């Protein structure tokens, strides 16, 4: 993999050097354009979902917590 990357880098450097020195001359011979796309009709899928009802409120509650006793040796 490293060999292919190095080879690609060398090819790009040679190509860039050829263009920079005038050895390779690139000329545009035809204008480009994007293809025309037409979209007609179609519809989105329909879904029905039954979900649970959630009620949010608050209440007072007493919770007993355990005590922890740490004894060092």
C-alpha cells in the first residue's frame, strides 16, 4: 500500500512538473454541462404510529439510603 501511494505521488509530481515547464499543454476543446434531469409525480410513504401517553408531574417521596462505614486497616 505504501508503494502504491509513493508511486502515485511520483506520477503526480512528474505530471505537475510537465505542466509547469510547458512540456505538457492542456487545452479545453469543448464546454461541459450538467445532464438535464426531470422529476415528475411520486409520493411519500404513509405511516401510522400508536404511542404511549406520557404524563409528567412531581410528587414527594421518602427514600432510605444505606449507610457506608469504611474502616481502614
